[in-house]
C-alpha cells in the first residue's frame, strides 16, 4: 500500500493504541518509495476521518472542568488534557501527510516524522497517566485542534499557517507555565510529568519549525508575502487570537522571524 494511504488507514483507526502502533510502524518502514507521488486521493477518502474512540467525552473547551494540580485527580486531569492534545496531534500530522497532493517528498517525510513523535508523546503521557491510576478517556476533552483542521481541509497553505505555526505554537508558550505549576506541587508524579514535558517541548519546537518552513515555501510558490498574508488567514478562518506570555526563545528556534517576534513581544 502507498505510504500516504497507510497514513490514511492509521488516521481512521479509533483505538489509540492501534493508531500509535500503525503510525510508528509506518515511520519505521523501509518502504517509503513514491511518498511524493502527485496524487493518491480519491472520492470518499474522507469517510471515517479521523478515527476517534468513544471516550473521552468531547465537550466545548469552556466546559472542560478545571481541577487543582495540588490533588492527585487534578494532576491526572492535567496529564489527560495534554494526552488528549497529543492524540489529536497524531491525527493532525497524519492528515497533513495524507490529505494534500502535489507537495515535495520532503513535505510528506516531515509530517511522517511529526506523526511518529506525536505518537511517542502520547505513549509517554498515557503510560504516566496509567501509573497514576487513570486511562485516556477517563476525563472529558475538547476538539479545538481538529476544528481548525476541518476548516483548512482544502488549503494546505492555510493549514500550515493556522495549525502548526498557530495552534501548536501555543504549546511552546503554555508548556513552561504548566511545568512551573507542576514543580510547585513537588510530588514524584509531578516531577515525572515535568520530565515528559521537557521531551515534548523539545520536539514541538521542531514541529512548529516544519510548519513555518512549509508555510513560507508555499507563500514563495504562490508569490505571497508570508507576514502580510498571515493576519488575513487568521481573520478568514477565525483562528484564535494569540495571548501572552509568549515563549519567544522557543519561537525563535522554531523559525519565527525577528519582525514576528517583535510584534509578539509588543503584546506582552
């Protein structure tokens, strides 16, 4: 089977463990020949996309209950929330890999690497959650990440602008704040979660950098100014507004320009 169709098959899997295993097996495959073939899509391919388990219960972002990290259940809920983000991130990367025809082979290889690393992140978090006495699905979650994926399903340029370099870049800002909160808790499970988040943050810088690279590549191909186009895409697709504090050091490593960083710094 063509590797991008294998990505589609993994995307359709509802069971988290099966999705992780299929994604990791694809990334480890020696048979990625033709990954940049011009077209693999056909009518009806969107059926069953994305595959998701019956649990967690999906609710509006504002309906996700807030719990104190100073209780064991509250910390489990926090780990679960990040685990849910990583599960959605596997789907986002697989969708970017499968959905968009006509990109260079390196684009598909980049998103396969992202999918593999997101699967690793989910595995680390889910194992930690189980060690705490819970499983993925035991707390509600929201679909904010996938909503933007749906909105940009017909435009790879918008997808690169508004998923990796907008929504996923928010994770670069949020992760150090979450880690600081967990360090104040000062329990063994909290410190373990901090260590897992160190791994995730390092990898996510690379994921956002991939989004930045392909966004700018697509803008150059289309003859558009990436920094002038970006706010128009935000408005058109109703992307969430960015809010400080910003992790400017991580964003710089992820490929945001000096002008973009200065504009963010001015909002802080």
